[in-house]
């Protein structure tokens, strides 16, 4: 995934997400969309010391246990401000507000300790057609010194905007049935399929979960914060952060995760808050995981863990 | 059940460096520290996916939600989920008592292996609501109508809203442990200088052990700590002499923050097994668990000092084993306070105490100070209550292994409630 010819924009501090949101909203109009080009820049932030109290809060909100090695989803959270900065910048082709996080992949090359100082980097690539529009990947890396310890790839969907020349109906490989729009009946087959069969946990998600997660993860997208702010964006109630659900599942299987692994998650249908959901597994071992409603008729998240690498 | 008891051997241990209350582990729960310590032990001995006989641990300051603390730690660790676990609590004696329990089950052949120890956090201590508010909330939860619920809650008075934090005080006497010990220190005439000397030695010897790499296979760094946070290698008797007394009152008060253990956070675990299990897992035995004794004293009536129970337990244990203090190569006497150690040593040297209280013919004897807490103890390491036993057992087992087969070590831990837990190990 490396691109040799990219420019590097060296950051000296973590970009403020709120500032990026404001820039994104203020400059969202008139962007070229799928006809445009992704910025070639790579944002790099060296010298990142991890914030222990915030990590403890993250673990608490996502049902994990504070340990010396940090959750993979925590490293995603650290790179998130860089993603937002890149997506809100004027040279990004899409307006940020319409972008929906539909899938996420991570590779953990080795356990990362909370005491380690990190270099984060993020760039955009793979603008691809999707049956509902286009997808773009925000790619992240975490290094300790020169050593690559974590890779992440967040796939965002821009609805109704297909790159020119792309045959409509060609579906981006990983995120086939993603439909974060929340329409109850128009979902793909995966949303209805019960998927992995065995229920292994039941979670009651409180109405303020989005606010709790936003505090520790720094993602204060209004669709997660309150019913009122979510309504403004077409959701009947606030929806859980997809990455919260992802982190909650990883925390649940943490004791069985190998040291080096890859994990891929697809955010199928949003979870309206408050809600009760269940974690299902395909059987022995990790393999396939899914978060569904209690009846198992509506799938919110599909996840696959591969490892040890 | 086998006709003959099998041996229980100590194979090693793992602890995290101990933190100061409100320090490096301020954000870590008991659950987090115990699970990480267990995972460190599992990694060190290659036990991932193994079903062990049992895991026994405990915490003194414990949240109600942590009723199954140790089992939850097992489920959160790399051990097989089929490993049973239970919680045990005997104040500061918790860690050593869990070792005794697991060792006894191994000796009886009921289990072939086990992990024992404990954890405590003074930083993440539970805070309870005041009694008035608690009763009102319980009443409201039992109420069947909104009116009845409102009435129950209306009983709350502003004063009920103040939370109750756990106090380091004996319920029956209202005195803190330090205040109790100040009475004992005065009774035995333990000088300020002797206490400060013991404290300085504890820091210097623990620092030397860390420097020499002694703890490399006994501890795993955790959350930015790679050594005990309260360790002061540069301290001295002169520096300690400058501190003001905090326990006891007025003229003759000798106990300071420097010669008393600080409130601490941490966890420590010990791996035990039968010799056969150890051989099957190619793990060398460090020491054999020989025997243990627990004594209790009547401190409530003032008949004896709160922390003097080990002074009774050790002579009983030695007598049962046919040993004297001279047969012991290493003494590990938990430094709740420097004066606790010194009062215990003084008692064993006292003819009056040993004949009057213990029923011996004369003094028990003198502890060779060069054999006492040779790698430091709780004054320097800190004392997360339930973790101390595990720290001491693993440390002593390794020391005895280094001394060679047949070497003997004695552990003495005083505990709240006027109890004392003591044990003897023998080097392998």
C-alpha cells in the first residue's frame, strides 16, 4: 500500500477534530466529487505519547480491560483526527458530511505498549465505484521508530456519486452490502441473514453511549450524540459509532486474540440508541463474528478475525 | 486420596512493579492489574491455553461488582477458560493464605497446579454511599407505587449524601493501623533511629536487587512503571530523620511516613505445582512449601498489639517443624511498619514475653539481621495489601533456590484484625 511519490505533510500536534469538522462543513459545497482526485499527501504525526487516563476511559466505554498493550481500535482512534483533517481539507474531492464509514480493516503486526511513543500517518487511496456511489479508503499506519506495528484501512461511502467511466453496479470488493442509511426494508441480504449462529453475549447500550464514546474517541459526529442532532441528518434516533461496536467485539474476544492478527469489519445497519444487541460467533475459535438485534434478524456488524499472522 | 502427601513446589512468580496510590496505576482497576499480572505469568511459563488446577487470589479493598474478581481475571487471561478460580480475603495475609490453600490442595492431590496471590488498589478504592442514602435507595427500589417511591426518597437528608470512603481503621477500636502500631512501638521501646535504619536498609537493598536484575524473572513492567514507584534508592537515615511523626502523639512519637508503608497499588502471583506437574512442564522447582501457621491475638481488649500475631505464629510453626531461628537462612518479615518488624524481633528476644506469653523456657532467640529482608521489603516496594504475600513468596523462593537445596526461609505477614500468617519454604 505504500506510495513512493507522495508528499508528506508533517504535523507537530494532533489536529483538532472540531476545527476540521468546521472547515469541512464551511467548505463542503462545490467539491468535484467522484470526478475529482484524491489528495496525494500523507499526513505524518511523530512523537505521539499515549494518554493513559483517556485510554482507561476508552477501555471502560468499550468493555475492555486496561492493560499494558493497547487495543487495535485505540490505535484507530489515535489516527482518526488525521483522517478527519485530510477529509475536511479543501483538496479532498468529497464533502465530508455525506461520508459514511462502512468498513474497517486493521492489521496488528505486534502488540503495542501504552508506554511506546508512536508515529502516525494517514493518506487516502482507492477511489472506487460502489453500487450506491463511490468508496474511498483512508489508510493509516502506526510506527514505533521505523517499525510498522499497525495498519488500518477505513472505507467510507459517498452515496450517489460514481467515478466517471465506472460501470454502475460494480461493487467494491469488501463492503458489498453496507447500507448505513438505516432504511428498514431496503437492506441487502446480509442485513437479514442471521449469520454466525451462536449467541455469546448480550449488550444493553444506553441512550448516551454515543456521547460517552465521543468523549474518549474524539468523534463527535452529531449523528451519534443525541436524537435531536441525529434527526437533522435523517436518523430517527442517535446511532452508535460503528467503531464502538467494533471495539466492543474486539474487547469481548481479547483473551483469545493472537499477538499478530488481521481484523475486518463491515458496518451493515446502524444501531439506534438505546438498544439491546447480541454478539454471535460462527462456532469454535474466533473466525466469523456478528452483532445483530436480539432476534438475529437484523445484522449491525460483521467481523472476521484472521491470525496468528 | 493418596496415602502419602505429595510435595507442593513453587515454580516462580510474576508481579507488576508496585505503584504509589494515585500514581502510575491511578487509572487501573484491581481487575486490570490482576489480569495483566496473570497474563504475564502465563506468558513467562508458557501456560497459554492450559487448564490449571485452580487460581486463588483476593483483594482487600474490593468493589461489590468484583465479587468474582479472580474468576473474571482467569476469563480475561490466556489461561483456558476451564481453569477454576476463587476469591479469598484475609486482610494483609490474603496473598500468603492463598499460597497456603493452593499448596495444601496440591499436597492432598486435589489439584496438580495452581496460581495464588492477590491485588489491591488504594487509588481505585470503592466508595460507598452513606447509610441514610443507601437505606432510602433500597426503600425506593422496593416501593410499588410512585408515591411510595417518592416518600422513600424524601427521607434522604443532605448529610446522607456524603460518601463513605474506606478507612484504614479497625472497626472495633476506631484506631488506624498506624495508631495501633504506635502503641506497640512505645510499649516495646522501639526507637526512631532503629526504625529509620530499617527503612533505609529496605530501600537500599531493594534498589540493589533491581539493579542486579534479581526481579527480571519475577516482575513485568506495567503502564510506564518498570520499578516500584515508591522506591527511594537515594534515601538515608539522615533524610528519614527529618520527617515528622504521623502516628502516635506528642513526645516520643517515632512513626513517620518514611518508616511506615505507603498506600500502594499492585498485584503479585505465584505459580505452584506438584513435582510431577513441574517435570511434565519442564519447569524447575525453586522451593518446596513446608508448612504454615496462622495466629490471632486479642488486640480489642488491649491484651496484645494489633500486629503482633506473627510473634505467636512463628514459634508455634518452628516448634511443629522442630526448628529454631538459627535453622532459618532467610527471614522475610513483612514491613507493615519498621516498628512492627522491630517489635516482633524484640519479642522473640524477650525472656518475659517468650516465657509469659509463649510458654517457652526462655527467649526464642535472635534473628541474624544479615538474613532479614535481604532484598528489601514493603517499606521500599510498597504494600498493595493482598499483593504482598505473592511478592514475598516468589522473592523468597528464588533466593532459596540460589542458596541451594535444603536452605530454609521463613515468611511472616501481619494482618488487620490482629492476625498473623507465617510459612516456611525450603530451597530446591
